[in-house]
């Protein structure tokens, strides 16, 4: 005799089904990246996502420890093994280290490993460099948006934006020798420096800012304004690690070349080694420069643009409101994004609407009750809130595009992690730092010269017997 178990049943050791399965669609693609295996009624089906559908981006959400990082790691491994261009921005460091260990020896020359914590050979990263004039306004606007994200809105006012915009446009006037964020304090204190920069400035509004507006500003108000700017920029300029990275006029790597040549870019922005605010600033700049690089691909026919796959873990730390532009337009330029994080409350309203309004495929590992209330709209009527909060580790519910059309949600079990080669990873790290980094002493000397921060030489002292040395 038997009967079907129900919730009030008090008989011990009865196994209940915590989260129900569902069959995968019959029309799944036979080629593309493997997401996992759908197990349903004794039948295993390999689930793939085609390159065309990946261009509509992939969104991954799940609590810590549910298998999210393992899932990303396996996708990255497949892309690298297939010879594709890959970018990884990791705020924890584990995914970056794992990615490095998965690179085969045949692709050693493709690796660019950006590690800000390597202070002996810092790689330059300058948001104010540009190739096309249209990039200048975008870079300035993104830089201001970055400061607005890093600092409370009430301390970033219209005057800050006005002064910063003109300062950055002035520093960007010389395309061959662009300025950096490190020079912003100097531009408000050194009149001769401003006059030298104005020789390259063609924008009449920027010239008027210095020749009319600033010329009539009293020293008292200048000092007040300088203090206000320094309080925002100074925390990065005064940090030796950040200064040696942001103070180099030329970035150590060309992200457009990374994308066009299908290279492997890995950014290890570990909060424990870099600091949370420093890591956020660098990640925000990297994502913005990726977008700038992608949009410059308009100068080549679409069929010649190589697909570049950018993975951003904890992406809410590295995106501004322009994420809507990236998700809607970067597809045309073959910048295909995989965005991952832990829970939806981390996303501001504008970014959340951009993500769920533009992302084509969605993967949900186990989430909390509040996230389940929101996500159930994406997975109904197949799965309910109880399924979303009870799915096992290394299992997920997915709703993907198949040939551009949304299919019914179903479950997958993700692939086990592949073992990496840590010895080769150390060699790749050293090769990258030698190719793209620069000697610390050289960088420091150049920054001191550009910023005029070098201390004046002390006068020679003469020792007179019997007298105190003066």
C-alpha cells in the first residue's frame, strides 16, 4: 500500500521534492556554448546557447555558494578553449585566478592580466585618452557618472560637474599627450600650466571657462572650490597604488585591439587587496572603456567584427546608468555581456529596469524570498516562488532565447569545474606584467614631473666646527 506524501505528513524520513524539474525545449541548438544538462524523467539533454542568442546577453543571479562562480568559470573555459576573445572583471579575485589557470599554453601571448595590487610593475589606465573626438564627451560624462556613483549624490552638485567637465576637457585637448585625473588638482592651482594646455584647446566654451569665468574668481573662492574637488579626487591621487595606475597618460593595453584580435583580458580587482572603493573605480573605468572601444568598431563592417565575451561578476559595482546603452547597442558591435550578482536589491531601479528590459537569457540559482517574488514573473507558469528558493546547489532554472525567441523555462544541472594549471598561471601572470606593466620608479618619476609634485632639492649644508649645522 502507498499514498502520495503531502505537507502535513509527519512520517519521518520521507523525501520531498524541494524544487520541481521541467523538460527542455525540443528545438535547442546543437552548437554553441554548453550551459549544463537538463535532467527530466531519466533523460539527459545537453543545453547550449548559440552565438547569435548570446549577443542578446546573459544574466545570472544566485546566492553565494550556490554554484554561480563555477558556472561562470566553465563558460569562460569553453570560450578560451574555442579561441574566442574573453574579458573577465572580478571583484573577488577567485574567478580571475581560476580563469588564468584555464588558459592553454597555445594562447599564452593572448593574455592581458590586470592586477592593480602589483605595485612593482603598474599598468596604466587612463580614462581621458581618446582616439575619436566623439569619445571625449562620452568619457567625460562617464567619469562624472562614476564619481556620482562612488560618492553620495548630495555631495556631488552642479558646480562639481561643471568644473570637472571643463577640467577634463582641457586635459584631453592634446590627443598625443593627454592629461590624467592626477593632474586635476594642478590645473586649478598652476596658471602657467593652464596657459600651456589652452594652446591645444579649440572648444570656445572651454576657453571661456578659464579666460573669463576662472579669471574673475577670487583666490578665496578658488581655494574653496579646490578643496571641494580634492576631497573627491584626492583619495585616488594620494593613494600610491592608484596614482601609479591612473597617472599614466597611456593605458598599458589597448582594449580595442584586445577585442579585435580576440585576446583574453582578466582584471583581478580583489577587494581585499585593492580596497572596495578603489576596485569599484577601476572596474567602472574598465567597463566604460570597453563600451568606448566597442562603439569605435563602427568603422568596420559588421561581419568583420569579432564576438567578444565580457564577464562581469558583481556587476552592480561596475556599471552606471549607461548600462542601458551597453545592453541595447553593444550587441551591434559584438560586445556580448554575461552579468552576474547575488541578489536583485543590489541594483538601483534604473539599472534593474535596463537589465530585465534588454537581457535575452536568464539563469537563476537559488535566491531569497524577495528575489523569488520578483523573478517568478520571469519563470511563470512553469516554476513558482517555492521552486526558486529551494533549488539545490549547482542546479538552476533558466529561461533562454532559441533562435531569437523566448522558450519556456526549465531546469539544468551545471557542469563540474575543470581543473586548472596553477604553475602555468604563474608563468602567464609574469609574462603579462613584463609585457604590459612598467617599472615603478619610471612611472613615479613621470607622474612627479607631470604633476610637479617633486620636492625641491635641499640646499647644500656647510659644516662649521663648533657651530650648530644650519
